[in-house]
């Protein structure tokens, strides 16, 4: 609370901006804005609806929606307990767990895909048993898409929520406990409402990342329409033959990203900095 | 597996080329001859063969360095039509070369090699593939190039002509990606070029497709109009189409046109 007041105070004092900040800063804005402008400028607005309602587009849209929502559900179901453990339990608090959770954020997704193959492919660490004993082959299935997306997107949720959990005032929880509330009731009635904004932000960011996943999906799950070819893969496949189609699908992904950014605002960054 | 995944290979190829160019330049300055660089844009399926051919050409012509720019044929054609300073273009398909000719950037291309398709399996051949029709068996996982790229459209017409219905497990963006799925034993079989099957060596088992059933693609080469090095470009084209390069191309698995 006190930090907010100080930053407000600082913002109040206006000063002349030095050119060596203003020029590169503006350049950065232009650099980031131009590709977006290019995409929007080249978008086939007139044919947008036709392109997006084509069976191939709808198939990719449907698959992307289903897999990204499932991946988000997995990330929340596993990630919320993990975030709680990381915030409150010494065993999950170490640098190792933290590094492991952050790894998919910085790892090139293609490498993530290769790693998933080496773990769950039919010659992989676990995959060989699945294949030899049960005849189950994960790669090239829709389940593999969900796994790839969850692997890459879960950290966004965990880090956001863990940051929020860490900064909650535990005295509220203690008070609830002294008043006779059980652990679960305390979590549900006291902790959850306190971290609600971060929960929402983490979930939305995680979903957006899952929706945009490309490298790990292509490597681990392959690309086949209706089974594993999600929106980003469809964009890539269309790029060589039907640029308009590729751009139309890209605009959809761009629109989703913008909505997500607005919805999630600063919550994620705050979580990362903690 | 993606273009991104193919990048390290590309970087390696560029590094190798850079080193081979260095040798060529060095030889030229020792002889006191003028340094000349011939830029060749070649389809990525020519990677191995053209790297060797360029070295042989440089050895034969001290003072001349050949810079090979590898990539997908259609991307290379687009670069040339956009005015890239290229002296020679070697394309993996007649239709791609046709776009360059139509734009007035090349005349009279020569067909210098032919490639066809092969089925490859992991060395142990886990699904016991012995013929093209085995790919249609239920439970057999198959990797094929996406229909947008030449190897994919060739594979599609191969299966079409044979009347075999295959549901691939994945449609990959390029032939190297298909090959790597096979060599890493993630799929039971893949359809690649004969030259890729040969380059894989012991890492893959090749199931040959009878010539009567097979689909082939032609490789065409031409001097690019407006080249600064027309004479050297012409002699490189002659070298590729002549006996000097024949053995290299044959060893790589290319057929004579």
C-alpha cells in the first residue's frame, strides 16, 4: 500500500524528457507496432468472414479452442496446488523447483517438444512402457497437443498465482483458523477471494499461451487437420499456399492476445518480479 | 521439425560453405588471379550434392568461389524474382523454375537430375513394411510432407496413382522433418525422396518403390538474367550438367534426366 502512494507522488512531478531516452524508447514502440500494423494492413477484411468460416479454418478453430481450454484446466488443477506448495512449503520453495517451473517459460518451445518426445514418445523414458505394455502411443494424438500446451503454459498460471499467495497477509487465514474454520474452508472463503484477481489473470494468460503454442505442438504432436493441427499450425501450413487465409487466422490470434492482455493487465508481471 | 528446427542445419550448411569459400578465395589470391564469387541458389534437397560440386568446381577453377544459397525452391524463386543478386538457380521442380522464366529472370533452363520417392522405416522396421500398400494397414503410423510442399504433393500423387488410402499421423513442413520422425523411431514409416533415404544411411531402412509406380521430380538449372558473372555462371551450369558432376549426383541418388 505504501509503495503505491510513493509512486503516485513521483508521477506527479513533471520533467523534461531527455532525448537519449525518448528516441530509443519511441523507436522501440515503432519496432513493436509495425508488425502489427503490417498484419492488420494486409488483412483481407472483405473476405474475412468467408475465410474464417471455411471448413478448414473452423476445424482448426474448434481444435484450438478445445485443446487450449483442456490444457488450461490441467494447468489450473495441477498448478494451483503447486503454487500453494511453492508459497508455503519449504520442500517446494527451493531454487530447484522454481527453476523447473520457470524453465518452460524460457525454453524454446521446439526444445520442449523434443523433450516431451524423449519422455513420452514411444522410445521415451515413460512412453516406451506405455507403448510396449499398453500399446498406447501419445505423439500424433489430440492428447499430445493438450500435453504440449499444458507444458508450455502452466508456468504462466503457477508463477502468477504463487506470487499472489506469497503476498497475502497470512494473519487473515490464521484468524479464520482460530475461529474454527478448517483448512479447506479457510482456503476457499479467505485465501481464494484475496488472490482472485491473480487467479483470473493467471488462468487467462495460461490459456492465451496454450492457444498460441506452436513449436512444442508441431514437434511432439505433429500436424494433421482435425487431430493435431491447431490454429498456429494451420497458419504455418497456409502461409506457402494461401497467404490471405494465413493472415485471416493470424488476425484471430492477434485479437485474442489483445483481449487477454487487457483482461490480465499487470498481474503476471507482478508475479514474476516477486 | 519446423522451419525453426531446420535452422541449425541451415546455419551449419552456411558455416561449411563459408569455410569452403574461404579456401577458394585463399587459393585465388595465392595464384594472384582475380577473385570471383559465383552465387548459386539451390533447392535444399541438393544440399549434399551441391556442396561437393561447388568444391570440385572451385578446385578446377582457382580464383573462383562458389557461394551456395540453400532453401526451398519456391522461396529461392521468390528471392530471385524480387531482384536478389544470384548468378545461378537450381530448382527442385519444373513449375518453380517456370515462375522464374515467366518473370524474365532466366532463359532455357536445363534439366540435370531427377529424383523419385522412397518409403523409409526405422532400421528395425517395427511395423514390418515391405511395400507401399503396407502404409494403409490400420495401426501403422506414417509421416508425410504437407501437401503444400513439393515432396508432399509428390507423395500425394504417388498414393493416389497407386490407389492407396493412407491417413498420415502427421503432415510435416519439409522432407527433413519426415526423415527425422523416422530415424528417431517415432513413426513406422515415412515417404521421402530417394536421395534423403540414401543420405540417412544406416539410420533408416529403405523400402524401394517400383519405377512403374513411382513419381519423379525434375531438377532444373539456369543462369539468372542480369548476373554479374555470366561467364562463370554459364561454366558452373555446364559443370553441373556435364560429366564433372555426374558421379556426385549419382552417388547422392539422383537419376540422369
